[in-house]
């Protein structure tokens, strides 16, 4: 976690950011000193605590190597690669003696990564290791790049890296008309593939610049975005944006983009919207609301450069079978609502039980958020919620960390969710108007 946060802080030290945010150099030095304390004799870095690594990809259980030692070394490879890139970037910021120690540690970790190349079988490990070796200028980077190329998955003109192929938008042909792009469905390795592909894009941009391969990788990253313009998690979103920003900079898109877009909706005949995209409005987002959503949306663009168009459709469902399901069930969630013994039903008691199911990945989840939509007409203020969480922590669920309330939603933050120890807790809502429905979801 420290290495990941440090990589973000170091990016904020660029000249373009220095007038917006200031990072105290002592903070960088203290963080690097902490990281150096956790380097093994072979050059690898290890995680001192459980359930704090920022992603399962840094300690995935599903290894297929024969010896326990090989599995241990391979599971440390991704974390060591991340730390190596951080130490390389942080070097100029560090004080004298600490800079020497960091340089020595980076050389040791680089040698560890070079030795691990023959044991790597996972696309993510190969991608992040190759990126680290390219950043530090290792002599083994060409071998790593060849390995990275061999792990690529190509679908049409799009290229990505993942354990299993990830489908982007599927084209549908109806009645011999033009084809339509369908929304991308969620898949199990989405986040994994986005991060691995982002590292691969950074590698090829550094080595080759903007080529046809870099463009095909970027097009795949654009095609698998979610409806909210991001990806499956904060981590893969940050890394994907970083890679695509590097592509945009090297392709000089800000200088050459001058596009006129004409949008026509068949449900509003005779109405045409024109949008001008230039280097003066490149970061502006334009919305067109379709009041009667049926038929086709025709979009025609003229000019030079690149831009992204997205069609967003929302609808409500009343039955559970119509809800979009995740590709895999990671949590079980049971919610029971009942009215307390008041004649006017002014208080609702909510009992929540959840369990981590993906034990083949890890015995527990990492940080998780339970999102509870409050019933219409009922509320719980932040102060009462804080007292309730403190009572729950002391009684049955010590890994319930925090709670945040809003007008319509309550967010319960867990340090982790276990498979064996099932967190069960109650909280209540008091009526402030007419009663309604309750909806509960779990995110991680």
C-alpha cells in the first residue's frame, strides 16, 4: 500500500502539478525508509501485514509452480516490481545517505526480477516486471519484452493481456442493416486485464513510441470502460488513465485534435446537435439528453484527432432475475428488515449478514464497503451512525471500521470480510416521513 501511494505522490511532483499540490520531501523520505526495511536478502520485498496489500494480484494464491519456494518468490515478484519502479522514480528526491541505500536496494531488486523471468507464467506478473525492467534500463528488458509479446491476446485488431480473453463491445447485425455495438458485459478478470494491459502499453510506448500496436492496445482500453467513464476499481482506473495520458502526450493529440461531431437521434427527427472539439475544449465533456429513448443514434465526425463517444441507457427493474449479475459471486449477503414493537412503525431494524466466498483467491477479502440505501421516509444521522458502529465494533464485528451517511445511503466500511467469521450486525432507521423500500449492495 505504501508503495502504491508513493507512486501517486511522486507523479504529483511533475512541473505541471507543482502549482496545484505540494508534496513534503520528508514524507517521501520517510516512506522510502519504511519500504527499505522490508527487503529480503535475495532483493525481493515482502508485505509485513495481512489484508493491506492494495490488490490480490500482489499475492495471488492460484500458483501452479511445484516448489513452495518458487511459489513464494513468484508471489513477491509483482510487489517487488512495483517497489523497484517507485525507488527509481523517488531517487532524485531522496536525501544523501537514503539515496545511496535506495539505489543499492533497487539494484538488488532488479537482479531478483531478472532471475524470476524464467519462473513467470502469469500475464500480470510478466507485464509489471517488464515495465520495471524497462524503467530501470535492465539488460534483460529485451527478453522480458519478448515474453510480454508472447502473452498477448489478440481479438480482431485489439490487443490485451489477461488470464483468459476479455470480450469488449460485441457487434450485432439486425435485418441486414448496419451493425450495432452492444454494451460490454462484466467478466471475472476485467480489473486484472486492465492493469496488465496498461503496463504493457507503457512498455511499448517507452520502447517504440506511438505505433499500430500501441493504438490497438489503447483502443481496447477505451472499449472496456464502464458506463461511469472508469473501470472496475480505483487502482486499474488510475493506471489505465496514466497509460492513456502517456499515449495522448506522445501522439500529440492536444495539438492536432480538431473534430466536428454531428449527432442525430431518430426519436427526435429534424433535430441535429453539433459539437466542436478542439485543443481549447479537449477536456470538456458534452452531454446530449435523449428524452424519448428509442430508435437509433447516428453520429458523424469530421476532422483530425481522436475523441470518445459513449451512449448511456438506464432503466429500472422490479424482479431480481432481471438484475445484471457479476461474473462471479464473491460475497454472500443476507438482509432482514423488521419493524420494532411500535404501533406506528416509526423504527425499522435491519440485520445484515455477509461472508467472503472466493477462498481460492484469499482466505478473506480486502477492504469492502456495504452500501445500504435507506428506506424512503426513514433516516439515520451521522452522529447516531457513529455511535452504532462503535457499539458493533465492541460487540461482534471488530473489523467494521467506519460508517458514512447521506440523505439516501449508508456506507459501512470493513477492514476485510472473512469466510469463517461472519459479520452479523443490526442497525435501525427512524421514520421522518412516509415509509418505503430498502436496497442493499456490497462493493469491494
